[in-house]
């Protein structure tokens, strides 16, 4: 079972007052907090570019990876635990953290995943309503994942196994 986005890139149903959604929100199919604490895996080989902790009012813990192969950054947000450190080299599929609820447990447990083609000024960047800035920096993570998987560059972790489920 693979994850499905609850909120998609530039999702038209995302509340306008929060801005344009920069990535995808992934939640276990059972919904709610069913994926709280589950491991998060590096999309593909890379290096830890940044680790940010307790970033309010929404992000919580963030890990940013640089992927030299495809030439993009991936940003994983709302993490409960961070299991990597800055400048660490990671392999595709390596556990880098666990699913959390964001700053101050603001959200139901889920992963917010962004893929960036251009480095923003800050790793906690949120372009708000600035569509041009969003399109200049971000790409659709779901389309990126599908393209990488088709090219054989994504390692899918094992199937869901109890509370600490993985994507298959």
C-alpha cells in the first residue's frame, strides 16, 4: 500500500488564507494520527542540507536533503523525531525521522513533503499567495516521485507493519 496525498501541490481546496500549498501532505490510509511515529525515508541518495527544530507557527521539525542526482532538495516537515544531522550523507530509503504533528502538535499526524528546484532564502520558506515565487522554487512532489520511481531511482521501503508502517 502506498501513501496517498491528502493535500496536493497547489491544491485548490487548500484554505486560501493559508496561501498556496507548496507540496503534498501524506497520511496513512486509516487517517487521523494512525501514522504518528512511523519512519520517514529519504526519497533518494543525498546529503542533509538543514535540520530545523520547533519552527512555529506550523512547521515543527524540518529536515532538508540535497539530492545531487536529480538536482533538487526535498523538505520533510512536521516531524516528531529527527534522526539525522546536518551534512550527513544518506542513502535512498534510509530512515531520517518520524511522522509528527507539527509545531505544538497543531495538526493531525502527517508528512508535509516539498521538492524544490531552486534554493529559497530560508528553509522554512512559505510563499503564501505568491504564485510566481512558488513556481520559481517548487515542483510537484507527487509528479517528481512518479518520475523517479519510473526511472528506478526510488527505493520503496517495506510494506506497512503495525504502528511503525512503511510505504511499499
